[in-house]
């Protein structure tokens, strides 16, 4: 049985994604300025969709209609700064939207819920020290 047209369409789309997104996109090429080296670090998000349908026709020939597409977002998140005396990670935007803020808050919320259900009451002094 010959390959279905959707296979070729999906293969082409995935190949194009591979061409756009590789390890050097996440960890960029080092940039040297004197004795300091800066390496960009990015977050990559991508989505892929493909679909199609064999359409009924009166001819013996197969008739296929389909489409595929992909989207890629490259977001710079940090820079690794290397000097002769230290290495630092400088974040571009620590929390850039509400979803990230909510995700970052989850561990603290879980700890508070555990403490509430554990039955271990904290003294007023312990509570004040946390604030």
C-alpha cells in the first residue's frame, strides 16, 4: 500500500520544525566581550496540527484534502554571564505573566495546606517569624 498523503504532509511539517528548533536555539552561541562571555538561554514553545480527509468522488482516483501547520515561539529567559572570577545567571523576566506567578506559588500553597491538615499548630511566634 502506498503512503497516504497525510504522511508526507506531516513529515514535511515536522522536518521544518526540526530545522527551526535545535539545541543551539535553546542555548545560544557565546558572545565574547573582553574577558566576559555571555551565553543567551531561551525557552522554546511549539505547537503542531495536521489533518485531512479522503473525500468521496465518482472517479476511481483518490481525492484527499488536508492541511498542516506549526508555530514556534522563542522567548529569551536568561543570560549566563561568565567572567574570570564568577559565573552568574541573569534572568530577563522572572515572572512574565499570571500563569507563571500561579505556578511559582503552588509549592508554598501546598506547604500551607499540609500544615493546616497535619494538625501541627504553630505558635504565634513561629507564625510572626514567617511573615
